[in-house]
């Protein structure tokens, strides 16, 4: 089986390539091969001659999307349209990687796969438009929503570890009223690998189980890394100035995947595994996590 992965050099794309490559031929389609805002993407993807496309590439700089929503639309919405048109031309399925930010964040429980969407920022709107175009153009597709990814070279975990080395005056300031689903990229990649073997098309939420605020996520990183001496002050979203407005509460519930037996471990266990990988795992004797 030949699988094309757009964004193959990115955080999730790299994990997908690693998970899928042992038994499949991977055709990486990184930034050097594709300019997603160009209609030429259709012919470029068709030329890959693959049996399945995983569309993981996107403009994921959320604040950048807020500053240039038109560019976000061209890349995340029209770019997805071009990839979907290529899949339709080849007659192959598409896995579209979407996001928790397609939801408004005003729920009182984790979001189910077919709950009402309602993005509150440019990034979420552009990714939701990508979902709509996939549903419009294709009969065979998997929409996989993920959230708060870590596992590559640039992510929240690495940022906290870097800040811990030279904390700003007054320590770290972390938002305690933005809640989501911290998720380890290799765990998503394993779930996608299992999903594409099922032919059970539809919408899925592949996130590590449980939820956390940015504040509790940061404190857990510091605790597991043995850096509890770093001061952390809890603040509110309203106190944190940025270009984009994040949805405040977007934990995702994995119901559709779980019905197929595809589940992801708790985010704390995944985080501990990642810290081991980075050589930064130093749990306290009192509260170690099993890996």
C-alpha cells in the first residue's frame, strides 16, 4: 500500500510516517513538494499514484491565522479542496487531520464527534471549511480531529522545559480557564494506522484521554521533569493578550474510535513517555507514573 502524507516533515506527519512505514510505502509531500494555496496541488498529488492520502499539512500558527485569515483560508480550506479533488480523481480515500478548534468551547462536557461546530477564530473557521469541502467532494474519508499536540521539535512541552531553564522574572504565567486534550503525536499516528485498516469512514476524535488546563498541563510537565522549584502563577484567558481568541473548553470525547476498539492512553502517561524520550523524565518518588 502506498500512502502520501502531506506535511510529512511536521510534528504529526513525522509520527505518521514512522508508524506507517514498516509495512507501507510512504510518499512524503512536504512544503518543498506542495504549495497548498496553489491549484497545482491537484496534479502533484495525483502524480504520486498512491492508494491513500493523509492530509496533515496546514497553517497551524493560530495567531498567524488571526493576523491573515485570508491566507489561512487559502491554505487550510482551498488547499484541502485541492487535495480532496486529487483523491476524487484517483478514486482513493482521504484522511483529513482537523482540530478541536472547530468547536466554540462553550460546552459543559467533552465534545462528541457530531456535536455542533462553531469556531471562534480564523484558524478554526479555516479548518472547519476543510472538513466541509472533504464531505462535499468525497464519499470515502476519515476526518480525524486532534488537539494540543506534542511530540515534535516545537510544542508546548518543549516550551515549558525551555522556560524552566531560565524562568522569566516572577515565574511562569499560565492560563487556568482554557481546557483541552493534551495529545502525543505517536499515539495519534498509531490510532490512524489502526483506523485506515477498518474502512469505517467518518469523523473521529483521536486525543489522549482526560483533559487539562494550560496551567495544569504546565505544572504536570514541571513535576514530571523534576522542576517543581519553578514558580507558576495562574492567570485567566482575559489576562493573556494574543492575536487569536482560543475556544475556552474543548476536550474531545473519543466515542467513534472507541467503538472500534481504538483508544488512546491518559495524557499524563503519554507525557511521561515523551519526557523519557527527551531525557527529561524525573518524577518524584511519591508520585511516579507507570509507562
